[in-house]
């Protein structure tokens, strides 16, 4: 048997479809007697109103759109866990948009800057252009950025420069002077800035102690662990290989460890490795790392967005979360 429609309810109650819609949306423009007739018809026909249609009729979707690049990478997954955890106790549903190309990023920004798509948007590691920022503002859609900044929107970030500085200082304190940096491409079509900022912290730490920056100790390539293996092998097979590598993420660090294993280089006996992020694999593999609160950044982004939806004037414009050096088994003084 086909499910009852709003027209069936109107026919059963002897009223117009518009009247049924008003009753469903708790309008005060309907008399109590008529409302009772409509409710009786709803009960008799076991009618379930379309939640999407109902939400649109009151000008709200009750959804939060989240745009994230490279969904399968652990750092993004952990941030999404934080988002989902905070939204679970709210009235909003999560709608996820995985943008693995710059073209998808532009497409999703254009779609989500329409008021009929979502009530608010969280952008992870993606900075909107001024054009899209204007579209979001004009549509009155609150936006919160995670791991990115734009002057028009609230953001949750860590101080990546300070994190890169701390990682490098730690290696220097251990006695290392030949310290390399391995990362994704510093210039990229997505506009990611974390790798660049960590690189700046790395160079700052070297400069403070009088260690010259060596361009051959910078290796950068495509995103991912496999590329990190290849980059590390190239670096470690050179004429004057580093005694320590600061990997710009824990995924890169895992690649460095694999490269060292395949080359027969002992870690930390002959090579020290430190990563960044603090993902679960870093704990399992005993990788020294700079821990950033990935889960918390996702959770806090929801708190800021919900406050914006309530038009709370006290919403923080920028929240900087702390990083922490975690010393484990992949770092030691040079031999």
C-alpha cells in the first residue's frame, strides 16, 4: 500500500493542502477545531510528513555542511570525528562533501553558498576565495574554518610555525646538526599553508643556533606515505645524508621509517625521525611527534558554528589550540 500524502490528509480532513501544512508547522493561523481534524486525519492515515519539505517550509535545513579534502587521511578523519561528536547532541545533521580536487572545492563552495542547502558550513584546511566569502556573507550562511584562516570568518587553528620550531629545536637539543625537512609540496593548488608554516618554524630554529639551511635537506612531493618513502630514500642515499628528519606529518614519518628499514638504516641509532599530528599510528609505531588536538579542533568548530547560528555576539574570531612535543622511540642523540 502506497504511503499517504499530504493531499490524502487534506482530503480526509476536508481542508486545503495549505491548511495541513500550517498544522504540521504549528502555525497559529489555524483554529483548534481544524487542527484537531487534521491531526485525526494524520493519525488515521499514518501520515509522516517529509522532513526535508518541512524544513524548507520554515526556511531551515537543519543540516551542517562540512567540506574536507582527502577524506581518508587520518588527520582529517580525526577532525571529522570531533565534528560528528559535537553535532550528535544537536538538532543538526551532518552533510559531508569530500573535495579531492581543486575543481570540486570550487563546486562545493558555490553549492553551499546558497541558503537552501545548509544552515552553516565548516571548511577543513580549505580557505574560500574572496568571491566565495562574499557569497556566503550575502546568503547569511555562517562559516567556520578549521586549519585555515579568512578575515571574514571564525577559525580554529594551531600555531604550525611554533610546532615546526619545537620539533626542530628538540632535534638540535639532542645534538643533531644535519636535520632535514620532508613534506608535501609547499606550493599546492588547494592553498594548504600548514606545511609552509612548519617549514618556516624549522628554518627559524636552525637559524637561531647558527646551523645553515641546506636546500638539499628539503624534500617535497605529492601527498601520501608512498611518496614519502621515495623522497626519504633519495635523501638518505645522498653523499651527506641527514642524521635526523623532521617529517611534516606522521604519515610522512611512517614513510621515512619504511625507507630507513629498506635501506638498512637503524632508527634511532643512525637516524632520528619526528613527525607532526599525533595520529594513532604514531603511538602504535612509537614515533616522536608534535601532537595537535585534531579531534578537539573538529568539536570546537561545531561549538563556534552553533553559536553563530544563534547570533551570539561573543563568538571568538580565532581560537588557537596548543601543540605538544611527544617524545617516543624514534629520536635519540646522533652517534
